[in-house]
C-alpha cells in the first residue's frame, strides 16, 4: 500500500521540536506513513465532522493523522505533547 503522500500544515510542523532525538523520532514516524499509511495509532479520536483519526504516541508526543485512501494521502493534523 505504498506511494502515499503525507501532508502536514506549517503550524503543525512548527509544534515539532526544532532538533534532537524527539524530532528525529517524530519525523521518522511521519515519513514511515508514506509506505505504511494504515499504521494503527495507539488510540482513536474523532474530529468535529466525526472523522475517525489515529493518534500515535512517539516519545513524549502525540501525532494525530487520518488516511484519505481515494487520493492516496495521509493528513497529519496535530503534533503535541502527550498527556501523562
């Protein structure tokens, strides 16, 4: 199921650490979604339109994304510090 594009708004990218191991882990996970878009999150949530989104914990951060299969795209919609 490879060959997907990954999209992330600039404001989401700005919430990723600027450098260091955390940034590397986050960006590696996001890049991995190109080849494995159906990677399950650690839990699910829904947005205001009731779209189901995956939430993956990577290090200290929660990455929220959903797959738009008809256009072969993964939408990364949030990266933030995970709740403890």
